[in-house]
């Protein structure tokens, strides 16, 4: 009897729509190489471990960020506040010339001045996962503004919290 090949019935659009029902925050991942600074909007961020302090991001294998962050070996997670919708689009391939003087330096990396919170991490593990790469980072520095309200991403739309 030949093996019966079961086709993969989960198409990308359905997976994206279904996972999009999970509300997330929005971050911009920044890094620095000898060629310059780079930032990319990422919602796939999570905390992983408290001891040691580990976080994780999921980065598309075809993004410009990936080779840069691997050269750097470090990244900063800039958690966006609800006033930073334009930053989210700017770092997702829709450049906005009105946004200037965005960065300051922290622990040798560029970070967004207006971010609600910042974590700077060294990459300690890299896992290829389909068309993305998971980058586990050891947190070396963090800072947050307790008064900032988060930017929320849900079902393809940016929102704020009602609370
Ligand atoms: C709200 C939002 C969330 C996103 N989340 C991710 C993500 O988690 N991982 C990822 O690889 N791309 C994500 N993207 C897409 C990248 O931001 C986008 O493809 C970007 O232009 C790639 O930048 P680069 O190739 O210049 O590095 C997201 C985009 C948006 C608008």
C-alpha cells in the first residue's frame, strides 16, 4: 500500500486571520551594524523566562532585519504606546518623512525616544521555524514608562485600550 499523502489543508490566509484574533502589543525591533541602524515593526514578541531573563521575537527569514540583527548579535525591543501608530507603519515598509530624530542611544543600540518600554538583549539562541527565525535574547537592560498606554494590534487593525 502506498503512503497516503495528506495535503496541508491550513492555508496562510486562514492562519493569519485566525491568529489575528489574538490581540497583541506592537514593538519596533532595532539593531546596529557597521552599515548603520535598522528598525522593523514586530508583533511576535514574548517574554520567555525570568531566571535567566529571556525574551523571544519571531522574524521573517526574508526581512532585511534578520541578517543585520545576526551580525549585531543584539537587539532592542521598543514597545509602542498608543500615540505611535505612525511609527508602526514607518517601520513596516511605509516610510514617513515627517518622523525625524526618532532615536537615542542605549547600551550601544538605537532605541525610540517615544517608546513605552525598552528591553535590550543579546541573542543567545536562534531557532529556524518555517519561514521565520525565533531569536531568543538575554535581557541586559530594561526601562519602562508606567503611565504609557499600549498600542494594540487586532484583526489587522491598530487600536488602543478602552480602559
Ligand atoms: C503590526 C505589524 C506587525 C508585524 N509583525 C511582524 C513580526 O512579528 N515578524 C516579522 O517578521 N514581520 C512583522 N511585520 C512585518 C514587517 O514589519 C515588515 O515586513 C517590514 O517591512 C520588514 O522590514 P525589513 O525587511 O526592512 O526589515 C509586522 C508588520 C506590522 C504592520
